[in-house]
């Protein structure tokens, strides 16, 4: 995955033929990514199996 600046000072990632525009960034003083991922995993474990998208 390659990250490139755009002419209008935005950023995007290039992955194959796909270009993904970065519209949000993590705050410098925010929670560490590992804490966010732990919460997502724990919350997913509480979700009924019928609501989890396995595709």
C-alpha cells in the first residue's frame, strides 16, 4: 500500500487499482490503536452471531 499526497493537500492510499482518500486521522493525544482494536474485538464478542457479517 502506497501513501501519496494530493495536489489539494489531502492524502490517499493506492492499493492496486484502488485509490482510498484519507478523510480522518487519529488524534496525537488519542487512545492507542491497540486499545481501540481490543474494544472492537470485545464488543464483537458480545454481538449475537446472526448480526456478524462473515462475508
